[in-house]
């Protein structure tokens, strides 16, 4: 498969690439402070990777930290997503949204990291569960990877304390 890398992070199919797929590549932080929690996080993009770090606190009924970016995968004919990550041994979620809305349902799949080791993780559409604010929705349509409008990472699930996730590749494979 021929691919084209538009940034140090995203890799897309060459023949179907939209030059606008990740032209803005701005990552937004969304933590439990939106509901009164006190967790904090930050995101930094280096030459070779994305760095998501912070501290999850369970105080004030909190317990999550997340980042997300807008994305347009339309026309990619994507069948799989591959991540290359180095973590801290904790579990994270890959979160995908098919709307531009800042709130609403998200397709989620959890993945465990290996402390201080790079690992490649493959995702297929059937891996994802449709959730809303941590609750699994009754209807579970399978996500079409060509409809992704937002992509993000989250740490939740009562994993209190410092965290660190480094992402060197997000690849959309046909």
C-alpha cells in the first residue's frame, strides 16, 4: 500500500488523500474540569510524536483527562487504524466521533500500554463501542472509518495519578 504522511503523526492513503485531512492539526484538551473535577493535562507535539501528559484526580467526582483533534477521513477507504504508542502501563481510549459537535456520542476502544515500550496497535471498525459520557448506548452501529470528524485519546476508569502517553503514528490503512 502506498501511503502519504502529511505530518509527523498522521499517515493516509496516497491516492485518496485530501490535502485538508489534517491541515489544521490543533489538539484540544478536555478534562473533568468541565463537570467540576480537578484533573489536568496538556498536549505537546514534537518533531516525531504527540505527547499527552498530566494528572488524573478523583476529587470532586472527577477522573478523566482527554485530548482531541478535528479530522476528515472522507474518501480514504480506511479499513484499519494503526497506532504506534509508548505509554506508562496504563489503559487509554482511542475515541472517534463522526460529527463536528464538541459533545455527543463517541466510538471508543480501550488499549493497554506497556511501560516505556513502543507498541503497534491495530483497530478495526468492529472494535469500537458507541458511548455517551461513559455509558454504552443501546444501539451499536458499526463505525465507518471514512466518516471520522474527530479523533482523540482519553485516560479514565479511576486511574488516579500521573500519566504519560506518547503517540508516534496514527495510520489509516485501506
